[in-house]
C-alpha cells in the first residue's frame, strides 16, 4: 500500500506471490521488506521484497540456514549499521525456536558496495547462526539471563520449556520484544546485558493469543525526538542511581538490582503507549488491538465485536495518525484513526485500563 503524507492510500501493488500464510516481518535499513512464511508442514521461507516491485521477491538465507520451518517473525538490530543482527522465530510443532543470524564481514563488505543493496541475505558462505536459550532465576521465572548457542537442540528445548510458539518479534533500542502464543506472554530481552523479563498478556479482555507485537516508536522517531529521549533517559538513570534499587515493584522494565535495561527507570511517560499487540481470537474470543504503557497497564484500542477473524497484522503510517489492521481469515485491511485526531503515540485521555 502506498500512501501520502496525510496517510491516505494512493496506490497498491502485489510484490510477492505464490507464498502461503505469510506472517510478520520487518523493513530493512536498505529499503526492502522481509516476510516470514508460516507453512504448516514446516517448509516455509523468509523472503526479501522490493516494495517498488522493480526487483522480484527472493528467498533469503534466513529461511534456510536453520533448516526450513514454520516462520512467524523476523526483526533487525541495526544500531550498528555496518553490522546488522537478525532475529528469526518459528512456531514449528507448537514449540519452535528463536535464532540469531549475524552475516560474515565479507558479506557485509560486499553488501555495502553493491547496488542495489539487495545481496546481504542472499549469498554468505560463513554466517553465524545461534539459538536462544533462557536461564530463569530460581526464585522468579519471569526474569533471568539468556545466551546464544550454536546447538539447535538446546535452543528447541529451551523454547519448549520457556517460550513455546513465539508468534512475533520486534527489536528497538537494544531490546528484543517477543510474544509467545502458547504461554500468552510478552518477553523483553536486553540484548547488551543478556537479561530478560516477561509478563502475562492474559489481562482482562486481552484473553486471546498475542499474535504480533509492534513498538510504536520503531522506525518513526525524528532526530530531535531521539535527542530528547536520550536526555530524558540520562536524567532518569542519574536519578535512579541516587535511589535504592532494592524492593522496587516488579514490572517489565524493572529487573536485576545490578543495572542493565531492567534496572533503570522507563524512558517514556506512563501514559504514552509503547507496545501495540494484535489479538488472535477464535469463535469464543474476540480479536482486537491492545496497547501496553510503560507502567505495564493494558488498554483496549479496538475489538472485533463481529468476530471477523484473527487480527494478524498491524502497521502505522509515518505520522502515526493512521493504524492499519489486517485480519487473516477474511483478508480485510482496515485503516483506524483516533477520534480526537491525535497520533497513536500521543497520551490516551481518559483511558480505561483492563485488569
């Protein structure tokens, strides 16, 4: 879908065909899009797509280096533009796994000097592939540490025990967010300190499976906003150091007392929606879109009273004033705007939180 500065759709085109049950993906820093294919027989691929349609969508190494599978999501940590790191999730056999893919330096060098930049994930003889393993703390399994190893069996065992059937990934500012349909949980992984925290998404009307997670600011921040955020973060971290960190209320962004992403105060205001979720309902459960604020409270944005089907995809216009919601079983796409005309990263006035 192509839309103008006001968020109005002006054109559309098919850029990827002959696939089956495509799930969540992400845009790349070089302007393409990665789409994960969730083949039920485990023969899915991950495609790289040119939104302009000038270059045909192609299979990438992301969908084959760990064997073919039922892929559900892909995310990119691009804080170092010359060394991007890719994260991929599978829900194969209702358990699945998550792996990290790091291109070789030779592939990165070839990518940086290629035109168009469409080759990094197509040809790499020596990438690094490692699987996610969680190690919960003995007294609180909702948080702990994690590591990446090259043993796929251990990676699958860890997923089966702690984060089965990951349905979506999103990476932002050094944190990897992932949702588990099987456990109905949200996980946040501090990629630098290798600590994680999790919480249940089974809150109030949000009783279906969390089908996707989107960080509202991912890819949308201006330089001025990033600078203001960095200043606010520094001030709050300084304030945090002056306070005792013991016995802090347990929440997603409050973790080990020795520091790390979960030992510092949240950056965004409490009433600023940070994470948006799709809800995968069924005949007995309504589907919908929910938001989670930085203080850990959930608010219902919209619910499908007619039970049209699974809300399976979610995106925002660059201005954040339009939200696009797709349903899988009916193949419908809706554009949603706030009645007050504000963007979806603005504070929610008179919000009714669900418990």
